[in-house]
C-alpha cells in the first residue's frame, strides 16, 4: 500500500522494471486517469506504455474501481 500519491511514479517504475527483468516480458499498456501523480514523461515516453482515460468518464473505469474497492475492503 502506498502512503501518498507522490510515491506512484517511482513505484510504477519499479514494477515495470521488475516485470521486465523477472519474467522477461514487456508491458503493453498502463492506463490511468489524468492525475498528476501518473505523469513521468521521460519514463513513459521511453517505454511507450502510458494511456490516459477520458476525463469525467467513470463508467470506463468501473471494473478497476470495483477491484480497487475490493482490495481496500480486504486490507
């Protein structure tokens, strides 16, 4: 669990690197909302993996929101 949104960019970099080294795979896409915590332009540009969802369309994020709520309830 992250303590603040400021940790997101660094943790995503660690996660992507771990997937690439441990499993010898490359991520196709990381989709996020337009939150500032997800912007790390150099990293995403070098990997070409970042997609932003449309603003004010929570229906597109319904599945992720349910999974996120489930994780929070279990935690």
